[in-house]
């Protein structure tokens, strides 16, 4: 089937599913394959549940006339997304980075959606499947699209740009994340920089946090930019307060104002400034920018400040790498509290540098005074350290619920696979 013919079917049945458990009547089912699953085996089930058509790439008996045979289902999904993308002339803003890209995406979307019909990545659907699915959910009346791009190896962002075709881009930062796949910190910058490469080649615009010298170096040759930072930028802001929630003093770009957020940690300053900068550039009224950021509530275990009895818990258990772990520990150390407990899970995908990175985190922990330190799983179990250690979050949960902490502050952080949020459930 020609892509143009498949697109006509998509326009008639624009709801796409890749999981038969979620199939509703009238959906298009794409039978994706992976190392441990084969969607082709569930195509018949999808049709029985009411899917209008099933897109497959293996020889199957078609007694319904509702199977669409293609060479590769994933490639077809991505090409269909590109076809759909090319029907729009609206701004497409791509966001990537090592830390804080989801928070930045949500803040940017919150600001833009107060003034425009805005489409954005849901949750963290930011991979080779999530990005095309996000594009294919964009409706005709959309005025701006915000697309989050995650990556753990080089050429990945480049591939997303091919069918997203961003007009604007944001690299929030380049830290020590996915070092195993990227091949070190220089590889991270090269991989994330593929977004700049695309924008440079297509005369796109970047929103640039100019406090980071490396982002300035990576963006050389891109003249079309709008900068934000703590000085010498189109939008300038600084920390007004970070105990317990972050407040930001905006001194340039809008009338001087203080934005009071529900975000924990001064490391969220660039995320807030980025949202302000995007709003200013797209001429969102100042009062809408401020209201959107102030009303944003973090979810999904991302820098959430929670109350459990008399204790205050900073839950940051969605992701962890050496850069974000260091920032969270330092920020927590600066907080004014009589009793502070660290509960940290192992960091993943660090390759040959994993042991050393975990040792550095332990060395950082030793420079501050804590009432208790608990390390959980990963390579924390393979280094010399004097703190309480558990193999997994279930063991740590058992320990935690047998303590008698009162009026304490706890930082609970770790990579997603550590499931550190289970400790406080």
C-alpha cells in the first residue's frame, strides 16, 4: 500500500494503538515488534476488539480484508508521522537534554496552552515509538506543537528530526546520562547536538540557556536564537528563594516580577527561564506566563515535595544520573532542616564509568552532615562505603517503615528501574 493511501485511512481512523489491551472500536492497530514481543501475533485479537485495520509486516491469513501489509511496521509508523507533519505550517518545538527535559516540556506547554491551541508529548513518550505517535495525535486546529525527544545513543535525535522537522529547538543541558550508549560525555553532547545540527541546516531557531558555555559552543553557526539566562540574555532571571519551593526573579524580558513555583530545587531555574523565554518570544501575555508557571504541579515522581505524617519528602525517583544526582544532593544539603535523610538508588546506563561515578556520589555525600544515608541497588553495592545498603527498594521500604522519623526531610532519588517511589508507598 502506498503511504498516501494509508494516510487517507488514517484520516478516517486517526486513533492509533500499539497495545491490544488499549484497542477501542475504530482504532488503527500497528503491530510493532521488539526483542521480547511480536505485535503481528495479536493483529487478529486487535481486529476482534474493534480495530478498523491492523498494520502488519508478516504473512498472515487475511479473512477480514482489514489487514494492511507493509515491509516494516515501525518504519511505516514513522513515515506516516512524517507525512502528517508535512501537512502543518505551524511551529514545531523540539526539546531534548540530559536532565529536566520533561519538566521543561511541561512548563513550556503550560505557558503556550494559555494562548494557543497546543499539542505536546504526553508523559515521557519521547522515543522512536512515542515521538511518531505524538505527531500523529496532532489535530488540524493545533497552533503550536511541543515534542520531547529522549535519546540514549548517537543518531537517535537525528532520526527524530527527520520526521518531526522541528522549526524551533531547545537543548536544556548535556550531562552525564546514558554514558554507555553515547560513549562518554563528549558523545552526549554530540548526540544531543544533532538537534542543533538540524536547526542549523534548516534555518531554525534555538532557545539557548547562555549560562552554559558548552551550549554556546555547540550552537556556533546558528544565528537565529533567543537566549535566556542569569545575565546578558533576552530573558534574564535569578533565584529569589529556593526554600522550600523555587521562586524566580525575572528582571528582563517582561516587567520585573517574581514567579513562585511548586518546584523543588534551584536546578529548576533554567527550566523556568526557558518557559518564560518561549512565552515571551511567542508573545504570550505576561500575566498568562506567570499564572501558568505558578499553577504547574510536578507529577510522576519528578521533584515532588510530599508530606508523610510529620515528615517532608522530596520524591525525585523518575530518573537519575551523576549530574542530576549531584544537583539534588547539593540542593538538599542547602535546605534548612533539623533532620535530613538521604535515600538514593543506583544509577543506570553508565557503562565502564559506573563504578567511578557511584564512588564520586558517595564522596560527595561524605562532605555533608546527614542524620541517615541509605543506598539502594546498582553499583552502590559494588563499592566500598560505610552507609546503610539494601539490594532493592522493597528492602529499603521495610527499613523505612520501621523507623520512627518525625519532622524529618527526606530526599528519595534513583533511576527508574530502582523504583524508589515504592519506599514511601
